[in-house]
């Protein structure tokens, strides 16, 4: 079974920072979100290719996808921001609850 690999952005290609001012790469942001999802929500969640959001506090917006064994990707359950300077994951307990609830709704839609 062939896997679909998302296109790589410049940060992922070099596995280095986009610039010295933004030391956290897209790949590292994905890793941080994957660990958080596995530890706090579910191992059925995985991160997808982040998008850099520039502003006063540049962040990686990392989509969180819900998957199920035997089905694969079910849908996007949310988005987590990761500070591109520090690597701080900007998700509180409410955000994690919302992602878990969204995943539950996605799973319930499959049962219909």
C-alpha cells in the first residue's frame, strides 16, 4: 500500500530553520504536536504539514488529523499553534478537549 507524502516546504527539506530568527522548523513543530496529541488526547491523532503564521509572535499552525485503524484519515479535528521562536506549544486544556470532542464527532459520523 503506497503512502501519500505531503509536499515538503523549505524548512523540511533542509531540516534547518527558515531563518536564524525562527529556529523552530515545520518538522519540529509537527513532532511537538504529535507528542502532545499522543500523551494528552489519543494515539489516533497525528499532525500534518504546518503553515507559518507571521505576526508579532510567529507561529506554526499545525493541523491535527484524526485517524482510525482500518479506515485511515477520518478528518481534521483541530489546529495547534507552535511558537516558531521557542517551540512552545500554545494549547491549553480547553483546546485539547475541543480537539478530542471534534474527533469523537468525526467518529460518530462514520457510524451513521
